[in-house]
C-alpha cells in the first residue's frame, strides 16, 4: 500500500514555540525529544490510557491537568518510562523541572510524555543535559520536527491542522500524533498533542476532547486495550483573541468541535494507514444491530480477528471468517439474516453465499481501502471500526523491535 | 521447533471399526472422510462450539446426543458445512443416513463432523458415492488413518491412548484430534473423537468429558472464542466388560477420569505444538491472583497478546509487554507486586527489572518449551494457559488458506 500523501503543509496556531533534540535514546541520527511551549498559560484537557499499568509520565500528568491549565509538553521517544517504579517517577518529574527552570515557569505546568521500550530506566545522564539545551532553544523548530521526534516504529510523521472562524477571529488547531501499532489490541503507544490558539474554557475543552477521542482514536483499537503510555493532550492558549468558548450549546463550540473531530479522525486514520506492516486499511461497518453497544462489539470483533486480517491481506473475500467472528462476539443476532458486502459487492445474503466473491476479490486486489459492511438486519444501530491487515512484516517488526 | 515425537503406537479399544476414503474435498492424494463405527451401541457425550454461528453437523449432533447413545461418527475435512443454510442441514443428515443405510443402523445413531472452508456448499455429488464405499469398507482402516483423514492445516496426525484396569478388566481409551490453529482466538476448527471400550453411564460420561475439556482444550484457547465447528465426542461401548461406571464417587470413575484427562491434555498440547507457523510453545502460569477467574483471565490475556507472542518468537524476554497485557486484562492487582519468571529465571521483581534478561533470552533461544510464570502476590489462585508464538508462517498459512 502506498502510505498515502503525507501532510507537509499545515497551519500553525499563535503562541506555541517548539524545539527538538537528539538525546541518543533512539538510534543515532534521529531526534528523540520534543518540547512544546505556550508563551501564555493555556487551558488543558487530556485523555490517558485505561491500562492498569500506567507509565510514570502518565501518573504525573493525570495530577497535573487537574487544575485545567498548562504551559508546556516535553516528550521523548525510545523509552516509555513504564514499570520503572519510584525512580521513573523521579525521572519524569526531573524532565519537567529541568525544562521549567530554563523556561522560568512553574514545573507543575509542564506535562511529560514518553514512548518506547517498557521497563528500562530512563537514560537521564544523557537526557538531562539535552533537555536543558532543548529548552534553551525553544522556538528553533517546527511542529513537523516535533512530529518526527516522537516517532518510534512510525514510518511517517503525522500532522494535521484546521483553520476556523470564531466571529471575527481566525483560530487555528494543529496536532501531531505518533502510533503505528493499532493493528491489534495491545499495541504500541499512541501519543497525540493538539494545539490551538482558540480560547476555550477547560471544562468545555475536556468535553470536546473526550467526545472527539471516542469517535477517532477509540475507533481504531479495542476498548480497554491500551498501552501503558497512551496520551492525548489538548492545549488552548487563547492567543487568537476569540470570545472564550465556555458552553457546549454555543455555535462557536460546534465550529471548534467539528474541526477538532476532523483532526483527530485524520490522525487516527494515519495511525492505521501506518499500521505496523499493513498493506491495506479496512473499515468494518456493522449496521442493523439491536443496540449501539452490540454494533460496536461486533465491529471490533471482526476488525480485530487475526483470521479476517490475514484474509484481507491475502485479498481473499473469506466471509466465513467474518461470520465466525460475528458468532463469537457475544451479541444477539440471527446468522441467517446477515448480509455482508465488500464495498458495493454483496458476498453474503441472509447468511448464505451470494456468489460474488470473484468481484469482491477484485476490489480487495485493486483498492488500498475497503469497507466491509455487515448488515445484521435486527435493529437500527450501527458502528464503525477502522483496521488494517495483518502481514509478515508486522511479525518482523514486533519480533525484532528491541534487537 | 521440532514438532516433537509423533505418536505412532497406540492401544485400540475393542469393538470400533474404522474406514477412511478420498472424496476429493481436499487436494488430490489426501483422504478426507473418516468413519468410526462401534459394533455395539455406545454411550455418548459431546462438547460443542459456543459460537453463535454453528455449522450444520453441530446443529444435527446437538440433538442426536440427547438420548445418550450413538453408534458411529462420520467426519469430513476440507469443507466445514457452515453457513450453508437448509441445504447444509440436508447434506449433514444425508451423510449420516447414507452410512447408516450401509451399516444397517438407525441414522439417528450417526454423528456428523465437518471441518474446512466455511460457506461453500458440500460437494455431495462427489461425497455421496464415496460415503457408501467408505461404509462398505468399515474395518479396513486404523485409527491413525482416521487421524490423518481429518487433518486440514495440521502438519501431523494427533493420536493418544491409555490402558486402565477397572477391577479385573483392562479397558482402553484412544483418541484422535485435529486442530492447528489455537494460536489466536478465532482459529480453525478443533475436532476430537475419543473412543473407549469401558462401560460408562451416559450421565457420568458427560461430566467426565466436560471437566476434561475444561482442563485441556479450553486452556489452549480464549473462552468463547471458538470456531463454527469445534466438537469433542466421547463414545464408550462397554466391550471391555467392566462393571458400568455410574457414579462419580467410585474409584473406577477416578481411574477413568485420570486417563481421560491425560489424553485430552496430551492432544491439546499437540494442537498447540502444531500451532500454525509456531516455533515455540509457552505456558503462561499466573499465580497469586485473588480468584481463579482473575488468574485465568490474566493468563489468557498474556497468552493471547500478539506482542507477547511475537516477542517469544524473537527470543526476546520482553517482560514490558507482559506487564502491559496484565494491565489491560481488567483484573485487580498491584503492578509493583508482580514477579515474572522465564522458567527459573526471574526477570521482574516487584514490578521492576530484575536484571536477568540475558539469562532469560538464553532459555528462549535454547528451549522449545518455556513457562512464563507471573506471580501477582495478591492471593492464592492460579491458572495456566498453553500458547505458542506468532510467526510470519502463521500469516502465510492464513492469508493463503483458500488459494
């Protein structure tokens, strides 16, 4: 699969300064630290992994976002600072206080993110002097540089932006993400930093982010199947000068929410497209379910089935595996009511072969993206999960990640 | 991995006649129909897939075992007769009635099993005359021949037997199984036929089989994640002449149960060892859990994690992935109490690196079988799941199974 066109042009919100540096956490020649600094205090919202094993920076950030305000994010790739105990907590705090001292801000206003290998101590001897240097050079790098500094197994940087009009003011939202392992439940960390110069009240920001993540990043992976480090942070510094968005009912909120949703979905799709070893994206749309929960459960089970994923990789319209996955998804349905389509081609009608497999296989052979529609014909609810195929390359990446 | 020594010697219970035939359902040169016939009526017990999408032969057998008695099993490989609607039900019934007519027994006493591709109609034009021929030749083949006739992606036939003394009588239990896809939740069908000449009351037989499957086949795959065709059948024809085992408390029952458990576990282990593309078996033992349900849930989550499986394949003692899998298993535990061992080598102590990864990697490099022990130190409960690694070969097999 072509990885699609990579965004290289993007709009940048006012008042955010960036720097990146190489601290030799990853292999030589790759930046591995990014610093994002808002020149004024920003409203903050964040969503974290639900995994019971939470990395040190996640535990730190959970507390730090409670007051609804932040100034900076310092992130490293190459080491997750997870399962590192008290030392890990100290290291995460030190990462924040080091950049805070240089930037002359409160260390409690600095959020920390890490991604990489679990269980190894942070190489603070190498990292610490580089953090100082990074903070001293803030403003010297672009958001694209930051997107590259947080990559691990990602094959391309992930960036997206939108411009919106709020009354007479033009506001910008820009975001970077990393994550190339949404292919299976317990994959590599997903990080996403969203920056905007819109003025948004913390409470509203929180609602908008939670809803947006639910419709994007949470639709490309299995519920509750998260890494130790997954983090999405949204900073809104108000530099655009719009009237602060402080209620959900307002038009401004709708405009902001729409742009935010577009950005998170765009980045989420990039993560799937960059799925480790993936050659093809497929969207599983389950409709006609009795409840939205059932629709989502069925869509997730099909989208995560290794047998479905390998069939898609083999350009094989093997709908029997889809039926078997539905059958074990523990939702109520009648197998002999099910219709299944690959894009527009019906392969199953009322639970039986519809005889168009050759046409479906043409679609699988020719298209980089395919929608598998399952109509349960038992109700009105629908849900969609975006997934990718499972290939030898996935095995290669994950059996050799640390070596 | 060497697939281990393949059993070629086994003891055969009295009063079972076998035949096999090539009906061109699989590729030429491979037998694909097996018939097992008890010369006298046998007590029967069976366990079937919990998948909501059940193949036609499963739906047929569920009714037929209700009276506790059966005479024959006719099984084919190459086509699962699943998602085949009314025609599939007719075909399954016709398979039974065809052999029943030749054997001059009641067709309701014939059980049917199928395994292979889902959703394709049974090739009854080819199969029907061959079924007659197969029934006419009953007694001409061995149980090993039957083990080979039911293979699909299996790389070796799976057979096991035990001799037991029940009072003055010697009884024999012998069994065949197929299944090489226990590597992931929604894998290929597992079939197992267990034959004994012991006399056992149907009710007792049912209890013994249910318990035995729970401790063997259900410990190599995820709860409820079953194929459309999974079936385990146990026939006890009483030809050994022992006093009928009719109560669980009896010594005879214990002796019988022990042998049955050994056979099912031996066959279950063979299925994992033959796991599609597997190079290594690993057993995940979770102990110190607060309840047996939590222990099992944690063991299953670790044993099924694609990241753990690929790390094991890469001979990488990547315990961070084990911690992350525990973290998403939704059981109560304290990450900083966890100890993790690869065989005898401690790699994690109280949630932190114990520094013996090099030793653990030697174990992973040198041993075909490894036990990953996770001690949660939160309670007294333990559970074990047997799994295998995830390799490029698994992808190759499953992306090309139908082509």
